C-alpha cells in the first residue's frame, strides 16, 4: 500500500509561507497543527474545484476540462468556501 | 520590493505544481483531461482563496487576543459548509492525537536515555529510525 507513489499534498512549508505572506501584521504567527490543517483545507478546495469542473465538462460532453467549464462552477465554489 | 515579488511568484509556482498533480489524480478518476488554462485558473483561484483565508485567520486570532493562529481559527474559517466543518474538526482531532503520541514517545525516549546505559539507547534509536523522527527526538 505504502509502496505506491506518495499522496499528493501541499507542503507544510509552502502553506506556512503563503499564509505569512498574506498577514497584515508581521507579528502574526501560525501554529504547526494549524498549518497542516490549512494544507488539508486547500487540498479539499482544489479537489472540489477539479471535480466540479470535470462534472461540468461531462455535462457538456467534453473529454477535456477547459477554462470555461471551470468558470461556470467558480461562483458556487467560492460561495461554498 | 522585487524580492517580495519573486517570492510570491515562487509560491505561486509551487501551488501550480501541486494543483496540476491534483488535477491529474482527479482526471484519472473520472477519465478527463485538464487543459493548461484550466489548471492555471484553478491555481490562481487557490492562491487568491488562500489570501482570503489568511486574512480571516489573522482576524480570528486577533479577535481572541492572540498573535498565533491555531487550530480553532482554522475550524472557524471552515464554518460556511457543514460537511467541510465536520471534516476539518475530524482532521484536527486526528492531528492532535498524533502530536500527543509523538510528544509521549519523545518523553519516554529521553527518560530511557538518561536512565539507561549504552545498550538500551542503541535499541531505542534502532527501533525509532523506522518512524523517521529519531533525529528530532534526539536533538
């Protein structure tokens, strides 16, 4: 089971730096567990975006998911997060 | 200023890379291919969404009179959708139990190290190298 290619995840470092980049106050810090949880949340966000876009492409009988499929699901996606 | 610019560009590139891998994974699952533009759009959206999350988290932490964002703030950021909130609290419990376990093991090991001779120490490091965190346990 664990011999297969590793699960796709956002790196802890990347998420940590990304968060601190957007903080207005440079005194704000993030706990380690919070960073891991944020990585999980971003993973869900991307997977949800990809799946909804794929569903939209399916509804339009297209084999490739194009930007217009993603554009159509974008408003609802942003409302759900 | 230009330094900051390239820094965010590199983070964007990192996100783009991971998003592309996620799309590949999902694409295999539902027999679809993702166009480059679609992947770029998803990455850009993720980057912007992360910015929104970060500002929310900072505001939540400040509201609780803290300067460190913790797990509770992340749970609050996931409140808008019930299933997401449930999933995130589940994950956070998992995370805290893992951290507790690691801390307990670390404590046990330092105890062994101070009380035992050279033999138990060697046994302890040998057993722990499979877990991959012997380095920081010994540090």
